[in-house]
C-alpha cells in the first residue's frame, strides 16, 4: 500500500518537473525574440579548363607566338555581392505577459515575433521568406603519313659488287613536320582571306557571299590555331554562403568560403581551397547591454545594432568593403510595458 502511494505521488509531480526543466517557453503570454544579422555572400566564379594543343612546343618556331604547354584547370572569383539578412535569435527569447498590449515594433516573421524597434516591416530583409576534353577539330585535316625515299644497300648476287637500290617506304611524319604543315595551312588561309578582301582573286564575292566566305576562313583558321595555342572551356556559376557573426567571439574574422582551381568554389571547411576572409570591425556603441537571463515581466527588450565595417579579403587583396548594421554585436535595451 505504501508503494502505491509513493508511485501515485511521483506521477502527480511529473508534469511539474517537466515544465520547469530545460529552456521551454512558458505557455502564459506571447513569446518573442530579438533579431540577429546573417551576412549572405553571393559569389560569382569562372572556371577554365584548358587543353594544350598537340603542337604547342612548335608555336614559337612556326608562328612566332608563345603557347601554353600543359593542360590545366583554373578558377577565379569574378564578383561578390553582400546582403545583410535578419532572423530571430534563438538565444535571446522573451515572454510578453498575458494581458499586456502588444508593442507595435514586434513584427511577425516565419520564426515568430521579432522585436525590431524603429524598423518598418518593409525595411527588413528576412533570411527565410568542368568539361570533358574536346577533340581537336583539325586532327583529320592533314595526313599523318608521308612518302620518303630511302636508299638500301645490298650486295649484288652476280659479281659481288655493292649497288644502290631506290625503294619507297611509308613512314609516320614527325611532329615537327606535321606542325610545319599545319602552320603552312594557317598562312595560306590568311593569304586567301587577304586576296578575297582586296579583290585579288579570280572568284567574285559580294554581299552575303563575301561575309560567309570570310567567316568560314576565320573558323578554319581558329581550328588550326587550336593545334598550337590549345582550347579552353569555361564555366560561369554562382554560389551562396551565409556568415553568422558570433556575439561572444574574440575576433570577428571568419572564413566565408574557399576557392579551389579544380573544384571551384567550396565551403569554408574544405581545406583544399584558398580561404577568403570576412572581417567585421564594429563601431563603438554606447549603452549598457541587457542580461537576457534577467528579463523582467514589466519590461520589453529590443536590440540596437552596431554598424560594422565589413571587408572580404583574399590574402592581401581586399575584394569588398562596406558598412553594415549587425544586431547581435550591438546592445540590448528595454522599455516599460504599457498597462
């Protein structure tokens, strides 16, 4: 019987224990949160996949130009846009007692009520509302074989004297010979284009025919030049990264994202890329910070942001610099509730 009474007492007390433990929000009244700022970076990048031409090492010899000698993949940031977005701070929640009038600066968001003193609802931006290698086009335009004369020596069967016998052999052209042949075609195309433009040709071109002939010669020249200068494929794309400044951080320096030549834009925790640092320099803001743990029922709390100078850097190069208000680096103040 005594055990039954003890079990019943524990069951009756259990709801009270569950309600008082943890960080659960009380049911009496209206819960609201202070705002915090998330810095969103819209990063544009361009990746180049370069394939060296098979005759790259002969470009200086036959064309008089320098050519890249090896395949490579490179990436670079071409643009950055920063936007300050607002969301509810889950670490700074308060309770508006039941029966109290709701202040006009509490704005309803997808995360509940947020205290935005002095901010109109329309002025807030809420956070929540490489390529396969190409085949060289000119590979099949010139023959890979040529005919050479080779002199073979053998001893005569009748008199034992040595005689010379001419014999034709089919052998593979050397890369140097093929490069020279391709270069000759390039110069021949340029000569023909000059003849067409100046009218120094037996054929007559006019109007659209002239334009079409010049365009076709230009296309062929580009294809042959690619055998020396190589070809590139490009990929332009955009990625988004969010940086959440921490109120209690010792220094306001964050790795926003990284850039890898082979992988392009990667997250901050991918150490294969070089880091891009986002630094915040807060301006001094006078006023005593409030203690969110000691909020009184007769007060309503709001947060004043501090304006920060924001810099995005890659090594010693500053890519972006602007001024942005950041809520969580500001001060928390309170107002008396109207009765």
